[in-house]
């Protein structure tokens, strides 16, 4: 069993219902639908929020204003007992001026006592609050990798030309792949505890008391699982009187070790040497599992590309070198016209026995420097008579993701899986096409991604360092000097 409270997770809580939500078009709509059910409290905890985003960019089907900011302004006036808490990582405040968001929040923070907004900077220098949680009346909770911010909305078709995929300034942005979860019942209440802890630490204020969970599941939304134990795993840095939390790292290592046949991972980054070494150990085994990684072709923005792509190059080469039995592939997705689809999803599927979705990536920061939160379901947490249905649904979710990337229907993917005796790598390789598809990373593909910041402990730290900013400035100055010397 992978889930062990106090080791690989914080706790295990029962979910009345559990649903994986893929891509932000569905998430934004379902989140609004869920918030419309709130009567007492909504807690939004995130890395970033942009109040100008539209829940439904094309056809409005739900009551209330279409943009996040106007909706949060409107909703408390329709619900006399409703308080809304929005906690955003404080570095986002630098972005807010350019987005012209601040007047909205200042106006409502001063005039509406039931709309509470705070920028959260309670963390060590250089760390980030990266978890993405929404809790509604302690009865529903979203937890995963999707931020309610600009340049996230996209459909599962990832069209090349989609007039709905524009930022609030009217500029088009690239296709974006993401994932989150929705849970109800005691698991949602437990996530409410995490949200309250964050709010108290950031504000020294106590939010509303816990509520007894009630049935708020959005109408028309089919759950993937019902009455299922859910593991909640966290990462957090040591700060003030709080000890470091590394449950997510322990979870990854246990999941990698437990996999028998196929390990499927989607991640924004590959930069953790600890996790890569665990994968290497499995690849060296004569009868170890297949390992499939789906990553973006490059990290977003040049500042992230220097350390993250450089580290990825080293770790991919390490994995390729260890792959003496031909059981490793790394892919990146492209659109019909060959344009890049950015992978922001954070998903792990171990065989048909474990599913994890959250905010953490395969990088050092996610293991114990940034705040993260992941949800996990596992077959062994269920009685024997329920495990068969659980395993089938886990494979449904995995195969649905792979089929999306390959632009084939699940039936075609399953037929090829049968021809390949259930092996995922030859199945994917056989279905790679010329349009929207997956493309393989190769040593030649990443040859020019070497960087002096690769695996730099300041660019992707694991632990808090009181001298972080001073050391980072010195490191960047050194890098800048070396780059200039190379160009001279």
C-alpha cells in the first residue's frame, strides 16, 4: 500500500464523490456551477488569480456575471450568509498593477466585509504558494493544477485557431493542457482545513467555522468514483514554527517503487534528481515497468527554460542511459498544425492501482520548498470486491488522457493496446500521427538545452535558505558574466 498517513500523505479522508477534470474549459464552468451552490463560504487558495478571466468565453449557460471578478462581487449580494475568501500568492501583486486588478479588490475589500482578499507572503525567501484549492461550504473542493488566471482556458481539442482562447487584452495564447479534481464530503472538509490554516497564517484572522458537509454535487456531472478514500499529500517549507513537509516526495518515491507494469506521468517539469534516480533504478531492473513521461517541449519563458530545461536535459540523458531494456519514453504534445501544446497538468497513474492529481511537479521546489497539495486514490484502500471497478476506471482516465494527446478515440487506443499485449510505449509509438499527436524527445532534441543553471540549487531549491536572495543575485551575476564571456 502506497498511502500511509504521516508518511506519504497527511491523512486519508472519505470522498462521497471524486471526479478528474481535464483542461480549464470544463474546470472554469464547473467551478462557477459549484460556487453558485454556496450558501456560507467559498475559499479560493491559489498561485494566481486574474479577475478578468471568463468562465464561459463563448456561450453563457450559468447564472451571474461571466468574469471571475464581477462574479465574486455579485455572488455575496445574492447570498446573505456567504463569505468569500481569496488568498493569492503575494508575488502576483506585482502582476496585478499591469492587469489593472487592484482597484476591484481595494473597492470590495473596503466596502464589502464579506469579500475577503489577501496576498500571502508567509513563506521563506524565494518560495511560492503553488497549491490550487477551492472549498465550497466544506462540502465541495477542487484541488489540482489549474490556476484561475489568464492563458489557461482551453478545450480538449486544443485547436490551432480558437477565438475563445484569448487573454483579457485580446491576445491569443498557445494551447494549454491541464488537470484538476473535484471531491465532495469529508475529503472536501479536510481540504477546508488546509485552506483555513493558510488563511490564518497569512492574515492572523480566523475564517468561518467548519460546516457539516452536505450534498452539493453539481447537477449533470458524473463522478469517476463514489464513496472512496482519498489521500491528501502536501509539501511545505520549514518556516517560523512550522516544520518542513515532504509527504509528496515520499508519495512519488513509493508510487515509483510500487509500479509493476506501467507508470504514466504528466508534469510541467522534470528537474528532481531524487525522483529521476528512483526512475533509473526501475529502468535498470530486468522486469521493471514501462515509464512514460508527457512534458511540454520547453518550460514557459526564458527565465524558467535556463534552469528547468537544462536540468531536464541532464535527467533525460540519465534515464535514456539507464534504459537498457527499452522501457522509457518521454513525449511532448503538438496541435494539428504542429504548434506546441503546453503541458501544465500534474498527473501520475501507477498501473491500474493508483491515481494522483495535484499541484506538484517533478522538480525540487515541489518536494519541500513551495506549498503544494495533491490528491490520491488507491485500489488497496478499498475492499477486495470493489477493486476491479476501481482499476477499470483508473485505466479509463489514463487512456482518455493518452487518447487526447494522440487525437484518437479511446476505442482505437484500446485496440492497439490489445495488439501490443497491454504495453503502452509501443501502443503510443504505433499511433503517433502527422497532425495533433505526441512527439518523442530524443538526445538530439535536447542537445542545445544545456545551461549553467541546470540543477542549480538556487534556481530550483529543495529547502529554505535565509540567504536565498543574496545567493541568487550572486549566482545570476555569475551566470550573466559567463554568458557574456562566451559571446565575446
